[in-house]
């Protein structure tokens, strides 16, 4: 894997070109004269360590600077015009929080029981593939951060490190995310291997079928002048051709990450061979949530894959209420997409999420600082969550209720 330092000469030109891409415009594209820092006479000192980072979005430009173009583009990309990525985060601002003043908030408790386990925080690390593209320590750095912060880790099928080593570094059972592929023997092989190494859940991702138009990634690859073939033999980025999760499995007939006929029957088949908990990731409607529960899912994950697969323009947080309503408390409802602040976590919990996952923030933290970067991402989000809980008068997660949110009055209903 290439070292980011080797590409510093091309980085400046690349960064300028990236600012034309919607998903990459967020911080670096802001007009300097209008940023809050412009009110100060002195420029802020350079960020030298993860401890200097103030908020999650500050990691994004650091990751951009640390990575070669195509690898940063892989994190940033959405589908088509990246508008769903943008909306995933912006939609949180449509919810305002109603703060109460007369509650005892001496003690703030962020503990939650999830599938029979006690978590210190309702925040987990969602699946992010190919982490060696972001840092030499890759998934091991993330697993060590998960260990020091007692955080649940979901490992991608496309991980660049063998799951057994990741679980060992994590020191606790991880969740194995599953891209089933269109060959059943491969699907079964991944599940059996994960159960053998001791994962506590299989997370079947159901939102990734066929091709997707990751235009921002494609543009980033166009301006990346490295020899991609050195790391991607045959110019294939298909994870089943290189991922450790597929080692020892016959992938010669695999053509896609999921069968096109991923019907109820397919869910039944996966359920039948899954002896641990089965979570279904990528649910965005109440109807599908009801199907997942009826087929025996132990939990559903509201997610549009961080806006990377299809440009629906529907923010993930806007999908949460109908899923919670359809599930009717029978299984936990997890959530991911656009979480960048503790207040975002708070709002998702208020709308009924049991716990929330982060994708890009952990990749940014990893790219910028390795393990300490991922730890800082978790620390910042947890600190901000505790802060908003105290301010709003909610001493425990169970006191965070739907009534504490209102839709912003300045926007049309
Ligand atoms: C992902 N995501 C993802 N999801 C999944 O089920 N399997 C996977 O292998 C991956 N890989 C992956 C790579 C990268 C670079 C990103 C950014 C995301 C999606 C991820 O688990 C999560 O659903 C979203 O990232 C959540 O949105 P945010 O937090 O990125 O806004």
C-alpha cells in the first residue's frame, strides 16, 4: 500500500480539484473570511496530534491531506452527485432539541444494554472496508481503539486484515458484516468462519447489489497519478478477489456482492445457517423492517450506506421513525448515516435508535492519526453526547425521548 507522504507534490493540485466535488467541499471549501476563526487575530496552531482536534469534521481535511487522492476519494464518495451524503448530515439540523431545566443531572449515564451486553456508550464503529488504504495499521488500529474505548466493532467483509487478528486486538467478540455475494457456498463459508472465530453477530448488508455510480471516487482516481495496478492486480477492486474474508473460498463464480434475487427466501437461508445474532443492515422503510423481523432478524440497522450506493436524496435519519414504528420494540433498531456531533447521536436516540454507528469519521481519524485518531473520534462524540444530555436534562439514555425533539419551525413541514 502506498504511503501518503510520497504524493505530497501532487496533493496541492489535487486538493484544489477536489473542492469542485460536492462530498468533498464541506470544510475546505468554506470561505475563510466567513469561518468563525476569522474573528481571531492569530491563526490556530497546526494540529499535531489527535488530542488537538476539536470536532469530528476537523478530521476530514486532515485525512484528505494524509491520503493519496483515490484513497481519500474512496472514503468521501457518495453516488451520482453526492447529495444523499450531504443530506444525511444536514437533515439532523431539521430537528431541534427541547431542553428541560429542572432535572438532576449530577450523574450522566450513557450505558445501554444491547443484545444482552452492557455497552458504556450507544456509539459503535460501523463496517468500513479496505482500511489498509487509509493507514498501515488498518483494522488492527481500529480494533485497538475499540478495545481501549470498550466500543463494539463491526468488521467489513472487505477488511484488509484477517478477522481472527482483528478480534484478538479488539479483545471482545466483534460483529461480522456480511456481503453474501451471489454464490451461496461463499456466503455460507464466510458465516461459518465468522462463527468459528467467535463473532457475536452476523450483519447482513442488504443495500449493496450490482454496480453503483461512485462518481467522486472515479474523479479522484482520474487525478491520482499512482500506479494503481501495483496494489490492485488486474485493476480489479472487487473485494472477493483479494479480501482475507474470502481466503480459502472458491470465488471463481462470484460476480457481485449480493444476489439480485435477495428475497425473503434468501433471508431464510441466511437465518438458517446463522447461529449467532443476525442483524440486517441497510433498511430504510418500515415495510422492509417488518419483513426482516418476520424472518427472524435480531435487529435492523437503518442505513443508506452513508449515501454511497444510490442517490435517493432521503436522509437516513428521516427513515428512522418509520422503521421504529414498524419494528414496535420487538428488536433493537440501530442507525447510521451522517453522525458528526453528539447532538446527532442524541437526536437519533430520541427518534428510537438503540445505538448509532459511525463510518467516515473513524476512517478520517484512522487516516489522520491511526489508533489515537479513532480513539479521539469516539472520545469527542461521547463527550459531546454527555454534554448535550446534561444540558437538556436527560441523565440516562432511557430519558431521551421523542418529545424532546421538534421539527424546525423555519422549514416547511
Ligand atoms: C462503508 N460502509 C460499509 N458498509 C458495509 O455494510 N460494509 C462495508 O464494507 C462498508 N464499507 C464502507 C467503506 C467506507 C470507506 C465507508 C465510508 C463506508 C458504510 C458504513 O458502514 C456506514 O453505513 C456509513 O458509512 C455511515 O455513514 P457515515 O457515518 O459515513 O456518514
